[in-house]
């Protein structure tokens, strides 16, 4: 667990985070929950529709009649039809904004520029046209950016969040070298590498990433599980 100005951040593996802030429990991209007895969610944010980000099984474990589910248009069918308990489902697309009381959430696009499902047709794993998001949470001025599944993209330039979660595995997303350049572009006060663990990417990539950025504050988190 990493704590910043009273905000507690737990890494649950891969791109999944549990954030405790102002008495609320916020989850981003829950998947393969290796930790039991997690508190019910007040808010769950999904970055895109792929099973390791908008995972109905994990969301159903965390969601209750008081949970607000948030995701881009491409996630709406899953959130509306496959999640049995929820308070409401809200849509958040790139360049949009939601005010959820304790947290304000905006989003930028998240997509691949050169990682292709089909190299011959240059079809990306995560096309920009799909409307996937990189959500940015604002909790009393602390801005937390979750890059989702993306390569280094122009939208990241000079975001200057307080904390940035960025992928490093090279599987469908940036590898370590590209993530280093993205971190320099984003200019977060604190950078936390992700998109490893739970069967995707090697945990050693976290320390490799940190070693390549000696002049930046890099926090490599421990995977929380039972």
C-alpha cells in the first residue's frame, strides 16, 4: 500500500487498483482479485471493454446496490447487463468529465499507435476509434492518472498529474523503454508502473523501469493478495 496525503493506494495486480479516499472505496479495472475481504466499491471505473479491464466476475464481487459504475461507451453493455448489483451506470468518454462528489473524473484517450493485432492491415489492439479511456481522478487537488492500455501518445504530453499509473509490460502496451519516455512526457510528481502480474508481464519490469529513471520519483508497489 502507498499513501499520499491521506489517500491510500493498493495495487491488486495487472492494471487493477483500489483507492481509499475520503471514506470511499474506488476501484479501477478490477481483475482476478487475489485478495479476499475487499470492501464493497463506492465507485468502479473501467478503462475499456477487454476482459482483463472490464471483468464482470470481479466487478460483481465488488459491486453493491450503492456502487456507481463508470466506463466509456464501449463498456456500457457489459456494465448494464452483466453486473447484477449497482446504483447507477455512467458513461465517460475521452475529453468528458464527471463530478462524483468526493472525486471528479475526466478522461483522455488511450490507444495503440504501433502495436497491432494484425500487422499486415495495421489494426491496433486498442484503436483510438474504440473510445478507450485513461481516467484522471481529482481528489481535493490530488490528480491520479491511470493510462489504461496505451502506447506513448500525444495526449500524455505535459499532463503533470500528482500520480501516474503507466503500463510497462510490452504486452499490448508500452514496453519498459517506451514507458520511460512516456513518464518523462507525462511529468507526474510520482509514477507507479503497472500492467504486470496476474499472468501478464514480468514483475521484474517494475524495478527495470525504476532503474532507468533515477531522477524521478518512481514507486514500485507490492502486489496485494492473501
